[in-house]
C-alpha cells in the first residue's frame, strides 16, 4: 500500500534540475489541456521561463498536438523569437504574446493561453467574471479584460498591449479570443487556466438559467480570494492533476 504525503514546494541543487522540472511540468500541462478539451488545431500555448536565461522561454512547437507533447519536443526561444533549442518552428502568436508577458512581469515563470470553449464564449461579452461561487473568488479583483480584438496576435506590439492590460493580475480575458493566465510556476499558471475555464462555464450556465444569482459580497469574496487565490494555493491545487496525468501518460517524460 502506497503511503501518501502532502506535496511540498520543490528545491533544486542545480539550474539543470530546475530547468528539467519546469519542462516536465510544461509537458504535463499540455497533456492536461488536451485531456480537458482546451486544444483547438494549432491554437494555444503554455510557456515556462528558463531558470538560467531569464529572457528565454520554453514553449510548445507549432503543429504538434497537445496530447502528444513530450519533454523532448519543447522549444527554447530567445528574446528575438529565435529557436535556440528544438527541431520545429515556434508559433508566431506564442512569441508575440508570451515574450511581452514575460518581459513585463519578471515574477511570471509561466503563462498559459488556449481557445477553450467556455473561456472564449464568455470572452465575447468583454466582461469580468462575477463572484458567483467559492472557486470564482480566486479571480476576485485579480483579473482584467483586454477589450479589443484585431485578429490573430502576430505583432509584439499587440502582445505588449495584452501584457499591459494583464498588469499585476493572474489572468486576463481576451475579448472574442479566450483566456490567458500567469503564475510563479507552471503548476500555478496551468491551474489558474483550468479553474478559470470552469468558472466561465459556471457563469454561462447561471446566465442561461435566466434567474438572478446571489453574488458573494465583496468582503467575503476578498477573504476567500486570500485563501484560494494565492500563488501557493494555485501551485498546490495543481498537484493532484500532476499525479493523475503522469500516472496515466508517463511517456510525456520522454
């Protein structure tokens, strides 16, 4: 019988250990995105800042299914958008958006973006999420709306505008586009995306009912946000997903 213990934040003896850790979490994040149905063609990307070269990040290659991404598939991209490690090209939108998010937010290790069905559906309203449920409070006063749409983001200037709108928050709703989340670890950024997508789904279901919901009052929402919305809480909430996907799909480590 396996003895379980509570997960603890990792510590690394070398930068190589930390790099491998981030890449493994990144590959797991893509597998989870596929499992939850967040992939759509070649759209979507998750990045992880390199622990040694702070202006470089690891990202998925263009045209590879999230469901098949392995650690060895990941690309290392520099500040000029050049692939310095990896065999395939990088998605231009991934560089345009994520390079500017990482540039604007030195605290951000990872950012996640995808065209998930409920996230992109809610984004069409150009509105923030309401405090309808306990889980939604993680985003109370901690997400923004990029209230513009100018087509596929291929210009770094557009990425800069998105990063500016994100500001100090953990997430931004890109109007008519989808969601983008950020965190101090890959674990955190992926978890915020998962729970934000589900929060959008809940919001849409409540709106579709035609009834007037009872909102959580601001003081309670703020108190709940302090409990559920911290960087540590985001990291910790990802750990069961990590255990699940690595047990089911251990080839992601290849």
